[in-house]
C-alpha cells in the first residue's frame, strides 16, 4: 500500500464541498453552522454514542440512515448547542435543520445527516439556525480554505482545528483519497457503536465503497481509534462519526480491500490523537501501550483503564511516576493479570522500567524526567499472551476544573 499524507481535510477527496456560516449560536459571533455535501449520492456509514441519553440529532440521523438505505448526500452541523435533553421540540428542530438544508440543496431530507454540539438542555434558536443554514448552502466550495472554515465552525472548547487527509493506492492499483475533520476537547470518552455516539467526526472518500463494507470498516476502525481515547471518562450525548463515500474516483465497488482499511484507520487515528492532544486544560498527551495480554479485549481494557484513571492523570500532570496508581488501574480494568509477571516502563520504547516482575524498581528519578515532556508514554507488559492495544488521553489540570466549573454560565 502506497500512502501519501497531505495537508488537507474533508474536501481533499473529489466531489466534496463544504461551507460555514453564522447561526447566532455563539456569543463570540464566529461561524457556528457547517454543511458538508456531495452532488453524487454517497454510501453512508455511521457510529453513534451508546449513552442512553441521545441528542435529537443522533436520533434523527439514525432514522435518516435507515430511511435512505444508507445513501446520503451530506450533513448539516451546528456548534454552540447540543440539542440534547430538549424533548419533542428538539426533535422537530433537528428535522427542520435537515429539511432546510435538503430544500436548499435539492435533495431529500432523509439524505442529510444532522449533527450538533455544545451545551445540553437548551432549545435551539431555530429561526436563526435556519437562516445560517441557508447562507451556508449558498457558499459551498471544494477549496482547501472551505474545509478549514467548516472544521473551525464545528469547534466548541477546542483550541485547535483538527483535519487530516491522505491519498492511497488500492490493491487493484486505483488511487483514492480519504479526508476528515473532527472536533472534541471535553466530555470525551467515546464508546460508539452502530446505530445506537462530545466528538463529531466526518470522513470523506472518493473511493467507490459499498455501504455494507464502509459500515464494517468504520465500526472496526472506531474500536481501535476513537473508542481508545479519553479526556475525562464522560461519554457525550452527541458523539457521532459519519463516513461518506461518493465513488468519484471511479471503478467497480469495493467490497473488501486491506489497503482502504489501513488508510481509513490511519486518518481516524490521526484525528483521534488530535482530540486527545486538545483535551480541555491539557498540557500533556498520555499514550499507554499494553502488550502481552491474554486477549485483545484485555489489552484494550487495561490501556483504557490507565488512561481514564484520575489518579494517573494527576500524576502525569505533576511528572510523578506513581507506579502504584498505574498498577491499581490495571487491576481495576477486569483484564487477566498475574502481578508477579507485570512489567511497566516509561518512555516511547519503554526505556525506563518502573515495575519489573511485579516489583517496583529504583528508577523514579529517571522516569520523572521522561514524564516532564509534552508527551508521556507508558508501556505495560502483562506477559500473559500475544495481544496488544494502545490508548490515548491527557493529564488532569487546574485549567480543566476551571473550564468545567463554569461551562454553562
């Protein structure tokens, strides 16, 4: 597989356009409405939050996917308001967003997804939002700048725009592109599944991927990427990943191709890493790799348990190699562990052992030095099998508490 990463986003694949406008949802007055669109109807796949409290947009988009048979043209997105815990009025407003975009773009409402992010429990000022959607619909562009404006419009407490793109050569020699944008900074602990997901992520590709295969690829890649990050262990009511494949690259439909799967996972991992690195108040990215687990489930559970531990996150903030906290998080994970075999090291390649054979080493000073940088790496070797996994998160800081102590006021 030949992969070429590039500077780009959701307009990198052929045939996709987007735009941004103001819907009056943000006190700052910045853009808060975005539209993503393909003239060619796309194979559409999605995963959503498994939180039992689901925002109106999640319910409406799932319904539209079912009604359209997984064939859609795009999405209409707003930031500044989650449209969650808003009852029947919220559902009507989500439907109206899709209907407005569809009418402007001359497609069926069921062929448009709806995504929202922001404060929970507040009704959308729907008349202003409708005007914003109409403005966005007249400004669609395939330009690189338009992609960045859309990625900026969907941000909430994000500090950074998050985009990724690459081109790749499929197994049969065809060249295709995959692009993506995401937002997320707080309320990040995704656990997304098919049609049941605050990160909002949008993936575009000009590869002619069948809907069933696209859904399968998205689910498996989500398990290994977005479901393996955590900022604060709180799952949003709105988490959604939407993938659209318009087939503009031409050729027969793809129903299986390892090259496409690897390219999709690469873009999604890059976007997930950006979310973890932009956690609210974050000063350090934490990457935990678990090796030698008895099963893939054990490896994932142990890695996520360490990343989600508030005690570990505080230790990372203070560059404190408190290995008892790491071992305790592993023990709380449910993974099969023989602590007499446990090895834990600090550093990208596990350079500094802090637990060896279940016993604490005398390397605290050297480990603390390695934990003082922008990125902190923990390597856990369970020595129980051959499976591995990787999770990402961030430290827990005073700034995180400040942000979330006054979010709604």
